[in-house]
């Protein structure tokens, strides 16, 4: 097997202890959410829920390229490059007609150590794959829905799964410096299919993993979907930490298609921190709205934010190194001191 199996890990490797690095003068990562639309409706995703039953996500479908260029220029104001700029969000990023140009823009600006895309892979034609590699994409994470055409019935395309395998194989053969990471949810595998998954993809990927189903949104009955009680493990297979403080907004933000910056990658907007059309990204990172949001987390008052009050997702997506509960009082003082110094 050529691929490295990384169940229980991140493709970026060992994480640092987050509490030792806070407060940050620049985010570790920012997620760019290019398109609020998808060409699938996976049963565990908010796109399987009728739009009228979803919470607020974004007021625009496609991120404007001019606004994105302004966003990238803003990132140069930080004292160092991001560790990662990731194109993902509540939608399929490859649906953006200028996605390769977006990658190239960030690469040329040198604003991130790694440029990542999370995709279902269905738009990975040879032409687009070649453009992404040429643009300087660092890593592409391909999330599979299943191992047959039946799993992709939503597309109404015969031969769709075999076409996907062939396109991933072509990308792997022409990947240059781009790393290929193929993953699948455990609930998408039938009896004996894990071995089939490994057989098909282990020689056409650099990294491979089986992830665990986690409760991402309240509108979906995940135990019914799985057919049993969910295992008390994170998406990556580690033990769930019953943490009260969500670590995500302390090290990342997300740019939504409407230009708004939000504090996490939840499938429902927790809070609006600012508008990139009106403020710089650095000003938003050091702004009053994010500071108040973080202090509410540390004080145990996150229920003041409706989405945070009902969110369980962060517990199933965090790592041991991210737990902040035992450091909340010290960090609250540190953030208050930073406010005084600004």
C-alpha cells in the first residue's frame, strides 16, 4: 500500500498544545467558503435538509473574485503566513468557476504555508486537476460518499463512481507537489467494504482514512442514519473530550461567500465578526466582536450565541492538544490584558 493510513490524525501531523500559544497575533488557519451549493446531498450533511429548515449560513451563493483578492491582500498584514488556507465550507468548492485562480492568487501572494481543498471530487476533470496542481495546491482532501453508483444516485449519472476513481488516479499520477488525501465516513461503508476501499484507493493516494460519523447539525438524526448509537469518538477516532470551551475560534476564522467573517466552520453561522468588504481581515481578527465571542467562551457564557448553545460538533472534531477548559481563567486574563495593550 502506497498511501499512509492516518485514522486518528490530521494530515498536517502532530498538533501543538493550543493553550501554550494563545492569544495569537495571527490565526493558524482560515477557511474560505467559496460556494454555498453542492452537487450532492449527503445524508449526514445540511444539504440533505430543505433550505427552509436550515439555520442562517450565508446571504450569497458564490464568493466574488474581486472581494477574494482583497481578502488575500489583507492577509499580508499579518506578521507571518497562515499555517493553512483551506477551501471548504458548507458547499462544494470546486463548483466555483474560478477556484484554480483562487488557489493561484493565494500561492503567488505567499499568505499560507499550505493551501488545501476539501471536495467530493465529482468535478475533478483532468483539466481542473492540472490547473489546481499548476496553481500550487498543497493538499486535496477527497471525501467519498460510497463505493458504487448507488451511493451517488443523487447525480443521476451512470458510471459516476468509476469515473471518479479514474479521475483521482489521473490526478495522483500528475500530482506534482500536491498531496492526495482520500477519506470516507464509516457509515458509507457496508459489510466488508473497508477492505474494498483500501484496495481501490491505497495506490492512488498519499494519505487515506476512514472517518467516524459525528453529529454535525441538529436537523439530522445521526443515530437513525447510522442504525445504532454513535460511538463516543471524534471524527478522527479519538475519545470525545467533554470540553466546554470550543477551541476553533481561538485559532481560525471562516470567510463566507457573502464576504462575512465568522468564527468557526459550523454548518450554521454562530456570529458575524466583520465584513471583508468594509474591514481588513487583521482588523477583524483583533476586533471587538471576536474578543467578546472568545471571552464568552472562556467565561462559560457561550449560550448567549444561539448556534453555540446547541452545538456539539466541536467536541467531535477536536484533539487533545486543543482542550482549553483547564486554562480558561488564565486565558481570560491574557485576553483582557491584550485588549488593554491595543
